[in-house]
C-alpha cells in the first residue's frame, strides 16, 4: 500500500505540524510527506527531503 492510499484511508493518524498540515515519514525513506486532509481528498503539499531547510513549504498553505 502506498503512502497516498494510507493517507486517504486514515488521514488523521499522522502528526499535525502546522494546522491544518500533517506530516508523515518512514525510515529509510529520506523524505517527509506533508499533506492536508479534506473531506473529499488528500492534498499533498510537499515531499520534503530531511536535509532541506525545515518548513520551506509553509508559504504553500496560504
């Protein structure tokens, strides 16, 4: 099962980092997936490498 399917089935399981955005990561995959769950869909905001500056994607929420 891929990560987008997991998010769609159980979107509120993962940690909210900046409301309404949530983040999921799983080692050894060196990226965090940032998303927003909506009633009808899951909106992917960023697939963020751990080595990049944290929070660079925040401007995408506005």
